[in-house]
């Protein structure tokens, strides 16, 4: 059966877009090439209306139309949904649908859904504005069409050019507004879901039964992210030992953030299983080597295990900056880092010596990632560095800052010295023991 040829209203060829059926090179005209968004046309482009109605006599139920700028509104006419599908390119701005048109395969069936044809068109053209055309006095059917998804409804025997032109412009703008609002709502929902996911991936310290006080500060380097490649955790094992860890996966993207979460979870599981020191770090290196997307990816790590009496600790460094410790009788200083081992993922079969350090009866221990010390000082090339960080913390301790306030002030001052937001992830962890 031959496909029926769609008919057009008798309008000038240039106005209808049919006067340039092909490009100079023989390619399709603009009328034949779909655009990305039916509601995003330039405001200077003539509006195009697709009329879907099956009047066999071809009576012109659509009068001459002008847009707000006085330009003719182009009209295409389809006698059925098959023709409509062929004419429904993305440069169509609005569809005027006769609700009396039978849906495919439903002609003459009185028991059919009265809005079946509208539902079919809405599925066919989800990004186009739709005006429903119904019989005079059948306002309820028109209102039902709007509830179903049409932008507005009109009565067939009350059409005039001014009314229809205004209705088309209103429908197009309402569709644009609805689409923008929907995209905004979807974006907000995705952002909320991502925030909940990332927030849920941050650790909850397991310190029940310990007298140590815990505080942490986390600032990812990625814009609008909650989680970066830095990671930390603190757990207390049944023997009373408190284990703390902080690490940094090289890079700042979502893959690095995911790898950091994997390493943190693996560290917690291995620590609770009784592993520590060199054995623990060697196993974490195996995890990293299996999970990383590229052989060049590595991670630095600092682990501390604090004895049940709280007076001494074991320290392992894998390419990571040494922690800072301070007490009532001693100014802030860095713990020894001479036996610093390589970062995880750099050397197969590497070893990480465990150093024993004395903490005393009352102390504060701060673990941090290099994002805290690599920020610049002013506009030059000079960076804060570990010594600059130590001096900064000493001054803030002298001002009486402790716990969360100390970490917040330290990170904010480092950012201010940098002249703006830091580009690297920053994680800082603080453990305090009060004698």
C-alpha cells in the first residue's frame, strides 16, 4: 500500500520552508534535518505548527497565523499519525491535535480511551508543545487532555488567527518552562543522591570505649564534590588499641575517590582482623594493584596504632607526610619520618618499617594529607610546606583553639594564604588525649 503524501496548506513556498527542498550541495534542507531541541529554536526563527486532523475535505480549520513579531507561522498538515511521524522533525514547535482523530488500530471502537490518540502523540513527541483541539462545549475532555500532558486545549469552531497564534506561543513557552523545570528538578535529584552517596562513604569512627577525642575536616579539590581521593579512618580493636589512618590517592577524579573508599574499607576490615604494620600495608598494596585503573596510580598512607594506655604509638609511613604532635610541655612538632617507606603501588615487594614513638600522658596528634601543606603563600611560587604548617598550628594552639575549631581555623587559613580555594583534596584528622 503506498504511503499517503502529506498535504500542506496553500501558503507561500518560502513561508512554508518548501521553496528550498535541498541545499546547494544536494543535501537535505533545514526542514528535513532534525534539531536537538524542539523548544530551543532561535527566537528569530519562524514558528512551525504541525496540524494533525483527518478532515477529508481539507477544510482550512486553521486560519492565517502570525507570531509575536508579525512573521507568518508555518503550518504543516498530517491526516493521520503515520504522516505526523514523517513530518514531526525537531524544527516543529507546536502540535495542534484533533482529539477526534482515531488512534492507530482503534478506529470506530466506541469503547476505546477517548485520549488514546493524545497519549500516542505525547509518546511520539515528548519534547514538543501540544495543543488539543476538541468540540465546542466539550471542556471536560479538553481539561482532561491538559491533565494528561497537553499544554492547552481549544474549541474547533471557535478558532481565529489571533486566538490560535497566542495559544501556540503560550504552549511553546510553557513547554520550554516545563522542560527547564524538569531538567532542574532532575539535576537537583541527582545532586542530592550523589551527596547522600558521597556522605555515606565518609567514615564513622569506631571509638566506643576509648577516652580519646576525635575530630576531622575534609575538603575535596573537585568542584561541587563531597568526596575526593583523600581518605581516613579510626577504629578501636578489642584489645583497646586505637588505630588511625589517613591516605591520598594520586589524582582528583571520581575514579580516585572510589579507589580511596576501597582502600579505606579494606584497611578497616584488615585492622579489625588483626593485621598491622608491614603486613597490613603489603595487603593494601595488593588491593590497590588489583583495583586501580592504571599502573601509574599510587597512594600515600600514614597509619598509627596507639597503645591501650595511650602513652605510645607505632607509626608507619608509606610516602606520606609525618603527623604532627603537641602537648602541654612541648610545642607542636613533626614525628620522625626517617624510615618513611614508598607509596603504595610503586615498588612490588616493598617494606614499611614501624617506628615506636612516645606520646606522653596528654597530647594532640594531627594526621593530614599533602593538600594542607602544598597550598601557595600569596602570589608567588612559595608553598606553605610542613614547617609553615607547624608554625601555623603552634600559633592557633597558643590562641586557645582545640578540636574542631583548630582544624577549621587551620584549613581556612591555609586557603586564605593560597589566595582562594585549594586545588588539591584536604583531609585532616585530630586525636586528643587529656591526662
